[in-house]
């Protein structure tokens, strides 16, 4: 059970959700569903290997949800858009916000299954390499929770490690202190922006010459840019 790929279906059409859930469950996938982007964004999205996402929903659209997943949460979960929109501009918008595939309604279930299998297979072949973040001699292994510089291990606290992963995954992009707090600390822990500053100051010292790659900019936050 635990080895089954987990898929989240986000669509405001109940009948379609149920059809997709039934057929994908028959293919030995573990399926969860959400009737809106708002509901989906309250879920532990990092636990899913794929999201099937409708575009035209009341409230937050699929485009906006994908943008939040990619830019605000820094998650690389594959996304397949399910939509009745099929113009070239819609297609380009979908891929610009991080879509991995795009299926136009109405579609056959067989087509969906083929696309899902293709995306998941691609993710399996790249999962090992994607767990390694590197910058010259700085090497960070997300799965092993280890970091080294020129093959010399570096000791970081869990928060320092998580912050470095977040910044390196978003290389070249400034993340505000609030964004860092939201992604690194749990909701039941009271922290301030000072906590972010202190952890980053310690992190800079520990990673030696790469500490200068963590740049701070007033009003913008922090960025890893080496």
C-alpha cells in the first residue's frame, strides 16, 4: 500500500472526480481528491507524486494553484492540467506556470492513464538525481540529509539544512522571510523574522566560501546565487 504512487485529483466536477478516482485506483494508484484549489492547498502536497488539476474552478484557478505550488512552496510535483480550454495561449500559460502535461476535455480515460503512466515513469527515472543539489564542490543530498564541501562533511541543524535546500531549489530567486518561515517552521511553532536571520547567519558561517552565495536584500528576503 505504501509503495503505490499517490495522485491528487483537483476538480470541481464531482462526476469527473469519481470517474478518474475509480479508473486510476484500478491501475493500482492511491488516489485522493479535492473539489477546489482552496481545499487542495490545505493538504500535504509534498506527499503526492502527481496532481491532476482542473483549470476553470470557482475561486482559485488551476493556473494560480500551480503558480503557488511552484513559486511559493517550491515543490516540483508533476502537474497535468485537465481543461476544456484548448487555445494556444491557454496551452502556453499552462506550461509557463509549470505544467508537465495538458489534457483537453472531453478526453478518454485510456488517454489519461497513458499520460499519467508516462509522467510517473519519467519521475521515477529522475528521482535519484533530483535528490542531489550541487554547486561546484558543495553537495547536498536531500534523501540522506547530508551536506559536504570538497567531500568534507558539514554539520548543520535541521532548520539550517532545510533552509539551504529551499534556497538552492529556488536558486536566483529571492524568498521573503515570511515565505521561509511558512515552509520551514510548522504552524504550531511561534517564530519571528529574527529566527530566519539567525539561522541564515549561522548557515553562512558553516558553509564557508559558499556563505557569500546566500544574499540578503532589504524588502526582498534571501536568495542563493553563486
